[in-house]
C-alpha cells in the first residue's frame, strides 16, 4: 500500500487540513503519513514508497523534494502561500524558485489565479498543473465547520462578543529576530530587486497597525478586540503595545477558523484570513492607511470593506457590532464572488477539495515504480548527516531548527489528540469506513483503513 506523505510546518494553520486529506485517503484504502515537517523530512528514507507532497516553491523546498525522490518517493507540491500574494513579479521573486517549480511531477493549485502565475513563470517548463483547491479550504465548508463547535463555544465563553484583528508581519516582527527578512531586505535594497520596496511597504503597514490598534481600542472602549498574530510573529511586541487596554487581548492558539466563527468580523491588511472570513460569511475590514499598487495583496483587500483611515475603521467596527450579517452582504457586492471563484477552485461546490486532490494524485499513487534517479542508499547517508547537524542546530538560537522555535511552530501533539480530531473529522464528513491511527515518531502519525 503506497503512502501519501503530508508534512506540516505550522500546526495551527495546516495540521487539521492535512489530517482531513489523510483521512479521506484512508477511506480510499491508502495510508497517509501526517505530521511535523522537520521530523518527516529527516525520516524520508524510513517510510514506505509513496507520494511526498511539498508545501512551498522556494529554493529550500527544492532540496527536500530532491531528497524525497532519491528515497524512492514520487513528488507533488502545492504552495501554502500560493493563494495570497502581491504582484506576480513580487510573488515570483519572493516565493517561487524556478528550478523548484519544475521539480515535482505534479503541481496542485489553489485556483486559476495560482495556476496562471505558475504557468507564466519564465522558468516553468510545462509540467502538469492540477487546479484542485486545498484541504484548508475544506475546513471552511458548512459540514466541516462543526469541527470547531466546541472551540467556538470556549472562545465565546472566555471573550464574549469581539472583533478579530489578524496581523501578518512575521518578517518584521519574527519570533526569532534573526529571521526578520524584510528588515534585512530594507538594509540591502537594490534598484533591480523588488524585495526592498515590498519590505518598505510592509514595514510602513506594521508601524501604522502598531499605532492604530491601541488608538482604535481607546476610541471604542465598549468593543472587545482579540488580536491574533501570525504564527511566526513575536507576540510580546503586541503584548507590550496593548498593555493597559482592557478591551484588547492577544491570543495565538487554535485554528483561525474557530476564531472567525466566534467573531463579529475581522480587521486585517492583505491577510489570507480575509479569504477564510469570506467563506464563513464574516465581514472583513481591510485597514489600508498605506497603499501600493505593486506591493499590496489584492485578493484579500479587494473582497473586503476598505478602510482608509482610523475614522472609517471605527465606523466599520461599529456597523459590525450592530449587524454583522448586513455588513457582510454589503461586502459581497461588486464582484467579490467572481474574484473568489478564480482564486479558490472549490468555491461554491459541495465536493471536498481533498477528493479532487486525491483524484489528481492517483496516477502517482498507483504507480509502484520508483522515480528516475532515485538513490536510496545515498539519500539515507545524506539524511543521517542532516540528523546529526539538526542536533547541533537545535541548540543554536536564531536558526530555523532551534528547538524552542520548532516547538512554537509545531507543539507536541499526542496520539490521543490526533485520534480525537480524526474522529471529529470523520463525523463531519459522515465517513462510514473505519480507520486506524498510530504514532510513527514524535509528532508524526500514520492513518490507514481499519480493514
């Protein structure tokens, strides 16, 4: 039985969705290996031959894809960042490595916009692209929203009614200061490199949010706010800025879908969460005190209510508190539905994106032959060296493999937690087949049919 290998970098963002995809795969008689990416990537030579599904199109991802192929696995890829980006030029320069684009045997796109950005990349060699959506989008469909009922109830019991504020400034406010790439790009700005301009724009937005959020809380003392930083952001920055404001709390735990369902609306700028808010019919307010045609993220901003200044934002928040359903209806006017349909392939359809993804992966899963150029013995030696190096990096603050940082991105997860989550997912999709789940190693789990 071939395996579907699904690495997850950020637990709160990806894990539920990939558990769902793994569960649907088990229902088809496949086995799925789901868990912490850093652990999975070091164990590729130990797993049965399967299909490794990468999560980004960066140069760093290319090396992992090549290693997966060397271990005898087929290789596919989607881009977790492929839904929301600025101009195509900036997306290509900051998120897409040309050789990586041609490494997988199949690229899986969120929607037609994502697929078109890949097809038209100057380095794309014409490899197949399947426009399937993403399992994260499945969690936004009505049947799957029930997965979050208990969490929504807990949030409302603790916070009452509130407006959610999502920030996405991880590259200027990273949990590890050495990872503040936008600040680095600002220092190294060159005329031929758009990254410097993008970094400058992001930094201006960060400063504007840092000033506006405390001012908004003081202007609306009767409104509660919950600020949810990006998973890679340093929350202490926001704790310090909001100190003494009783109507604003910072919370970084749990899946954002639960927070959206519990909220009266969302404040953001260029954030993927606005797309998710649209899917669960919560109004989204794009605070846009600084604009850039080149560097703004058009998708989430264009489907949101635009607020140019603090006064407009205050009024939009009051409107959401009065009648968020009416505000959302106003938000949907002007073509937002058509924008969403191009961005997300599964918009409006009942069948899960996970099913479409598995349909597209089936030829790779059915083919037992290892890919051309696989060299398991050499790959095993490389992975052995990486495991040794990782032990050193675990102790070095500021590295991507620093142990506290890895624990922040993917906290320890028990087999009991995973089994409970899978049972809830199975109930949401009315899955009749039995399944089994086991722990292969810390934070890595295997899901398969129960026979």
